[in-house]
C-alpha cells in the first residue's frame, strides 16, 4: 500500500463519504445527482473551489469560465472537484463600502470550508476584498489551499491614450471640477477604461493582493500578472487545479506556507511594486488568522529601504498588461532576491528561491533595476505621534516630495458628508498649505473604513493649478489613488482617538522621514478636549452591521472582528443530523 493510499483513509472527506452507514449513503447519494460516479468517493482528494463569481462584482464576472479550467486540472490529477459560491465583495457596487463585508465574507469562507467534506481548497479571488476574505477564512481552517486570481483587465484605451483603472477616474474627476475637461468627455472615457474581463489593471489593491498572494507563496508563479483574457491565466488555473491534489497528498497546509518569513517577503515585495496601502490591513488580518505575530511597525522595518522598481500607475506610468510582458512578479522578486527569505516554502512544493531561478525581466523601464528605481523608498511609511498613538500610514511613492515635510493649519470635516457639503464653498478658509482633516471614516465610524482618505481638493485650490495637499484621516484610500495622504489613523475618531479632538485651525506637523504625525497643542489642552468628547451612537440597529461596529478591531491590527482572530482548524465537533 502506498503512502497516498494510507493517507486516503484519513482524509477529511472520508468522514462524509467513507463507510456504509446511513450518513455515508446520504452524503454520496445526493452528491451523485451531479452525475458523479462511485469512484469520486473512493478516498481520492476532494477539492473545494471557492468561487467569488458575481455579476455584482464585475472584476470577478468571468469566473464561470475560469473555474472550468481549475476543475479540469483537479480531475486530471485524480481529485474530485466541488465548486461552491461565497459572499463576493465587489468594490464598485457595495455600499457603504466593500470593506465592511470583508470579515463577513471571511466567515462564509471559513464555515463553508470547515463544514463541508473538503480535503483542499482553491480560492478564486480578484476584486480587492475577495482575495483577503478568502485567505482569512482559509487561514482560520488551515487546510491545503491555493489562490487563483482572476487577472487584470487589458490596458484601458481612450482617444489614443492609455487609461488606468481608478487612477484616471480621480484625475479626470479633478479636471472636470477645475473646468479643464467636459462632462461629455468624462463620460465617454467610461467604456475605454474597462474594456475586457478582469480586475483593475493599475497597481491598485486587486493587483497588489494578487501580487501579495504570489509573494506569500500561496499561488503558482506568474499568478499576479497574466491578464484575465490571456490563455496563460487559464493554463495557470488548470495547473493549480492539478497541484492542489498533490498538496492534499503531501498534507501541505497553509500554515506551512504562511510563515513569518513569507509575510516579511510580501512586505518587501509590496515596497518593490509600489503596492496599495490596503495591503497593510489585509496582511495584518491574514497573519492574525494563521497565528503569525506581525504588527504595523513590521511594515516600516521590512519595507522602508526597498526601492520601488515597478513603474505602474498610480505611482508610475504603465499598467498590468505591460507588467506581464515585462516578466511579472517573478522578475520583480528576482531583482530584490537578496532581500527575501529564499527558503520560504510555496504551494508549488519548491522554495521561493528555487522558483526565482526562472525569473527574467524583459523590460527594465516597466520593472526597473535597483540602480534606477522609480522611487528610492517604495515601502509604506508607518507614522506615529500624538495624533496617531497606534500608528497611521502613508505611501511615499504616491505622495508629493515637497509635502513630505509639512506643517499646516487644520481644516476639519466631521464626516464625509460634511466634507462634500463644504469643500467647494468659496468661503471655506483653506489654501494649499492647509491640512485637510477627515473624521468618522474609520472601521467603526463609517462603518467599514471607506476609501475616502484621498479627499478631492477644494475647488478654489484646484483652480490655482494645485494638485496635492496633505490630508489626514482614519479612512483608507483606493490602491489606485495617489497624493500626500495620511491614512488609517489609529485609534480612529469614532473610538475617541486624538483625531476626534482636532479643531479648526490646529497646527499639524507631518514629517515622513522622521515618521512623525503630530498635533501641535499641549497635553493639557488635549486632556480638556478629551474630557468634553462624547462618542456618537452608531446608526446601525441590529444585524451584521451592528455586530461589525461593536466587535471590529482598529486598523493597526487589521480591522478584523475580535472573535475571528486566530486559527480554529478544520475539525468538525459533531456529525450532521
Ligand atoms: Fe474590482 Fe478595482 S474595482 S479590482
């Protein structure tokens, strides 16, 4: 008897499908209505394919086709595939913000994996929140798991120019507000921006999280960059389908791959790609689920000196299609190989170092060399000070060099609605040296920590030709956005953090080099304001959103729900009845 045969009897799926009793009859008989033959239940690996397809998540709407390639791979390798749907967090449609539902989706993933006869699982992610929700849920179960990303859209094109998802929306929107672009032209650009299946093709959060997955070692090499419509995406899906079957046979669980070393690799890679600030929150949350001790300061420690090599919007010029042709993520990792833990294990069954032996770069303007970076410091800056005792973040590669050290007068908005109502008021006392402060946009306050931190500039500042100002908030920002924007201030204002105490006209100092964010008022005055501060009751009355507001953690630890942190394993305490 081979080792595989011996293991077959111990597989999770056999607790459902093995044996001759009534329960085994029930499990097999109903599954057979899918046309499954007897040998589908003979102890071969049963593979779940966790599909975030939804027409309401346009970035994942092509997953019906993609999943067929995964299934073929599973069957070719001798496994039995079962596709199942989970909550799909679509960035563009979900209100008030997709992030509010990331943790809900992760619960769906976790319970679906644990409660079903699965020996391994493929996680199909694409749009921003789908990838972290899948990894969080799977990490809490710790069974063999691999990610297949949906891939980016083709480059946007409009009237002879290249358009980047999100990034050019923010630019065009400011052009319309400043009177430099007509509304007709603005609307005409819509169809050219999103012209194929796939997710945002800038180095936004979706591309970042696909890259993070690859850097963590939970995908096969090449996963991040192949466009959704590239046949190599389908080939990769098929190969991952084959590979997950072997992973079950090898009992290669997520905890073997998602190690401290893997997260350090991912942080460094995020610096090299100029990745999204959202990766900070998502990786902290994933680490919390698998039980790796990672904290916010690790982002500065491991990312600070990593040069940004990837010349993609929003920090640079190109898009994911160009990134693919230039060699994709392996080419980037090959260029910072000496900074990585090469012995980190990957789902391929090889170490990261072994995988990188095949890395090659084919365009060193898209993926720059270390001596010619896009930015010398590509990582995320973690700021601290009396305005953010638990930290805040800023993406230097998306900020303006002349604002990296700036002191200005606060112009304060109590909520995003307050901001929208007053930002273009000609009487608003603001100029380009002011610091725009937004409260009430954190995990509890919004709720869900909306991507509103890149506040549009006041019209009267825009009309002077100014395109960036310092902005400070407890919000997030889209990975496709840019600007000198301080985000994720913790504790948030709704939780009584010092941000809640900022008043109009206060002086705020930002010093990115020193990693400082300071409110220049004395401690006694801060205490007086703190004594007067009253929490606002939240508007949610019951349901998931109420649970979220009551149990969500702050941004500096990943904004997970407190009771979801940790790995609970895949054991099912009781049989079905
Ligand atoms: Fe889905 Fe950008 S909106 S990836």
